[in-house]
C-alpha cells in the first residue's frame, strides 16, 4: 500500500487505530492469546491467516502500540466488534485506521 492510501485512512485525533475480535471457536481452542499471536506473526511477515488490521504494520511505531481488550463472554464477538466500529465512526466520521474491510469488520 502506498503512503497516500495510508494517509487517506488515518483518523486525526483518534487514539484507537484498530478494533478486532477473538472468540473461543467451535472447539474452545482459540481465544485472545491465539488471535493476538496470529496477528503478531502476520505483522512479522509470517503466514498466520490474520489479514485484518494489516495497516498497523505500516506504522513506524507499531511495536510501541498498546493492545487492550474487553471481555464480553455473554455477547457475540462479531456483533460487539461491529458496534464498537459503529461508535468510532459516529465520533470520527470514518472507520478506525486499520479496519479497512467494510463487509467484514476484522
């Protein structure tokens, strides 16, 4: 991606640059730790099956970003993620910097 594409995606004044989700999966073997490890491996250039949020790795200070999470065991992760992105868009008029896929919000 070009610097122009990244600049167009940047949201001034926002402190959140990506909203993602993690779930236990069908057999309970997934979860936040595994999802973050996939994300990290993808950012390091490995094959990890985590394409969402890829703009993060273009930031010069990506290794200094803070990862935060909210446990919501009683809610569907996809629905919660969509709501958080919608709230962000309401505040800033755009999607978070690294949330690029408008059809799927991962």
